[in-house]
């Protein structure tokens, strides 16, 4: 391999705007908008350092990317799906039904979900309880389940300003939404004790079904204009915050770190989100990032195995690599991932 050449800023711009390849000598990748900049950096560096075309990297959301991966095998289907949440058993089952027998799960590192507002606005120190009480469609008051009456952040928490609640959260097709629901909204619901009330009222023919119903009650968000789903990427969320100075957006850590001239970040449970606080596990709202590989294409699409090994190499995904410089928290078990990739180890069922 030639001396490694990497241009972070150019990589994201050039690859993100690449159109669909006309010939299938190019690796085709789709999925998470959170993973998109990392994959774009690697794709551009791969094209500069190997005798293969630069891979085509597109967004569309984690769930949509996994669905595309599982459409089948052949040159009209993608090779890799980027994902900011772990694959579901339903995805694996869909793959199997369409002849995609082996999938590799490749963990590339970690990212945090942060809560940021206009740099000149009010500062916030949040807990999951605050976000549950602000955004859940139903909450419990005086032992009864009621429509969420909270209008301002002061209604949620007396230490907060009387600022209208307005939140821009990832839409349901984004992997970030799942992490937001589980680690923030559901966690807040459980901490208040409201989950137990929802569980007692839940209908279902099994304990598992009742628990699922209670979880759904916790994470169902308001539809009265207070919580706004963002179906685009974080640039759309930033534009909404810029146009609505009282708005608070849900972002990935790396995106926030690249926009500190526009945004201020809130703490969560008293912890400032940073690469360091995520690496130590101190920051509570972090998540692993993945991509999923269609093994049947490894010996068909030129350069695919080399791309995967390059992505998880120490020089790219390690703590001193370009992905860490962009904001990715390096995986302490990266060597294990590298071995799995070399061996093309497929994942098994999740349940």
C-alpha cells in the first residue's frame, strides 16, 4: 500500500455527494447518517490508497440501510449497511428469507448522543427524567395516567427557565431514535416510577407482551408540536435550532464537536459529553456504531474485503486515526474486531 493519504474535510464532501455507481466495480454502502461521515472519510482514503474505485456511500437511515442490505444477493443490491443501532432479529430474518445467509457485524467504535441548543441561549443540565416529563405523550400525575400537560421547561423542572418546550429529535427511521428512546425516555420513565403504573394497566396475554406495552407507553412522544421528528440528518436539526432559538436538538457528539461555534451542549446526569467521558463510560447516553457486511459479495465486488480490513485498521479506527480526530471514540476491543473481519466471521441469531 502507498503512503497513507487522508483528507478528512474533502472526504466527507466528495463521497457523500457521489451518485450511484454505473458499474459494480464499486462497493455500494447505505444507511446511518451518523456513520456517514466516518464511512465517507474511509471511502475517500481507500480510493486514494488502493487500486480500487472509491466506494459509493449514501445515507437514508440505519433501518433503511439494513433493509436494503437484506433485499437479496446480486449486483443490484448493496454490499454494506451502516448503522447507529444494532441490527434486529427481524432484519436478520428478512435477510435469510431473501437468500442473504451470512452477515458480518463490524463495530467501528462509539459515539454519544448529545442535547444541544443555540450557543446564545439558556444552558441546561438534564437528566433522563427531564426529557421523559417533557416529551412523553402520557405521564402519571397523582397516580393517574394523563395527557402530558407540561408547556415549559420550568414545568418539568423548577430549576429550569420558563422556556417553551421545543425539541427536534431523530425520526423513527434513524438508529439514533432507538437509543434516544431506550437510554433517555424509557430510562426517565422507569426512574419516575411511571413505568410500573403503565405496566399495571397494560393489556397482553403474557408478561412479555405487557412489558412491551408499558415500554411503548413510556416512549410514545407527544404529537402537539412540542416534539418534532427530523427525518433528515443532523444538518437539518441544526437548521431547525438556528431558526427556532428556543429549540433543543438531539445530535451525535461528533456533529456537535464540529459545530461548537453555533451550539452549546447540555450535561446529562451532571456529565459533560466528550470523547473522554464516553470512553470511560461515565457519560450515560453513548452507543456503539456498526456496519453490516453481506458476506456473499466479499469475493465478487473488487476490493470489498480490503475496504473492511482498512476501515478497522489501527491507522484508521485506532485512537490516533482520522476517525478519532473527527469524533469517533475508538473501540477498546478493536483487535477482536480486526480478527473477526480477517476470518469473515458471520454473526449468529440474536435470540
